[in-house]
């Protein structure tokens, strides 16, 4: 049970920290943190939680990551359901807390509420196909980073830094395209409060990250395969 609570709390922090930076701080007059600031906020949530709860639950914070780790043979399928449930719950709670804070501002409007979208709801007006490709590729690379950084052959203790910076880079690339998901729990946690179009487009931000995570796990399974010592 501790693992599931840790995943819930960790995902809560990811959504509150990442989406909160976008909703509360990104466009603040004169001192807004902008795209770069939001990108680092998401990366920092993962980095801090990896050190805080990595030894408890593995710090997945993301249904696509849990599924990708399962495909890669690093996580048991029997725990997928509880992990995903805990992650989605944490995202929804964080979305609710963020909504309560944000709605306390005079003249508050959701304005997208950090939701992920394509077409007219993409920050850069990118098409459904572009959004699909972006989310699949970015999540595949994220899984590649995670599996490589946590491999027993990798330098010990540095995985949270590589993973956190990897997520930062992913946001720097893809915020203009989809507002960056690569995480169904993150997308669900805010879409429920935005409603309407965000819920209508949410399907993409479940399917694409899961497909991308599976692809990333398969790729790492090929390139990261341990070589058998040759007989002499």
C-alpha cells in the first residue's frame, strides 16, 4: 500500500508543480516564467520525487511509464492497475487543488487550464497527426532515458537527474505542439476541470504516450541487451 500512496503523492506533486507553474506563473505580468520555466518545473517535480519516493515505489508518476517498464520487463503486470489508479487519482486531486487556488484570482477564467490539445487547441495550432507523432516519439525517448539511466550498468545515483532533465527537454521541444503530455495522468488531472474540448481530446493523450512508451521499451530491449561473454 505504501507504494500506491507514494505514486499518488508523487503524481500529485508533478501535476501541481508542472501544471501549477503554467497556470499560476507562466503568464504573470512582467515576471512570467514562460516556456522555459514551465519546462524546468516539470523536470524538477520528477527529479525531486525520484529522490523522495524512488526507493519506495520506483517513482513512475505516469501510467505510460508503468506500462513501458512492464513491457521492458522491469515491472510486474499484476501491479499495473493499482499503480495507474493511484497516479490518476493523484493527478485529479492536484487538478482540484490547482483549480481552488487559481479560481481565487479576480476575473479567473480557465483559459485551457494547462490542458493538452491539438488543432485549434494546440498552442501552435498543430494538427492531430503532428500531435500524435510528437507524443509517441517524446514518450518513446522518455522511456529510453528512464530504462537506460536506471540500468544496473549505469552510474549509480544519477538517474533522477537524467530523467528530470530529459523531461525538461521534452517540454522545451513539445509545449508548442501539444502543451506536452507524455503522461495520461497529467492530462486527465487538468482536463476534468477544463471540461469540454479538453475531455473530448483526452483520448489522444492516453493512447499516444502508451504506444510511445511501449516502443521506447522495445528499442531499449534491443540496444541495451547484455552481451553474453564469449567462450574462450
